[in-house]
C-alpha cells in the first residue's frame, strides 16, 4: 500500500510563509500525479495545486503566484511552498496521489486520487 505523511503545518502571520512536505512510501513515486488539497472550516475540500509525473503543474486561482508545488523524486517527497499567506489559506492540507488519467481539466476531482495523507493543519492569522 501507498502511505503519504504530511508535515510542516502550523501557524503563521498573514503575509508570511510556510512549507509543507509529504513523504510517500510503498509506491513508484515517479509514476504518480501528486496534489495538495485543503479543507477550510465549514467548507468542502478543494484542490490547491497539482504536479504531474512529468513535472507539469497547475494551481487553483486563489493561490496562483503565491504557492509553488514541486516534487523531489529522489526523496519521494512532495513540497508546497506557501508565500504571502492570507487568512483564507487556513485549513487542513492533504497530500494526494493518483495514477491517472489526471490532467488540467480534472485534477481537482478527489476521486482521481487513490491515496491520501492524514492532513496537516495550517492556521493563518
């Protein structure tokens, strides 16, 4: 089985930065499309950013230009660099892995991903 473990969440001021990491085990990491989702209090979970196995990326409009998703295939690690944080970025952030087919039109659909991490809390005040 694939296991995804997130870390790096916490609290930060508006305008600040946080970096989230997700370590994957039990799968050929390089073949998976990897994404970050988040769920704010009282809201549905939403897609934040995705990075395909070939390195292509896409972002939610709300984080475009502020967040950067990347993957380190040598370390089986997914990273989300979050800058210029806003209060509305508060939520639980989840790492997800899927083998596809996933592309720009459907990466926000949760059912595209077979594996999920337990989530890490991000609070911006």
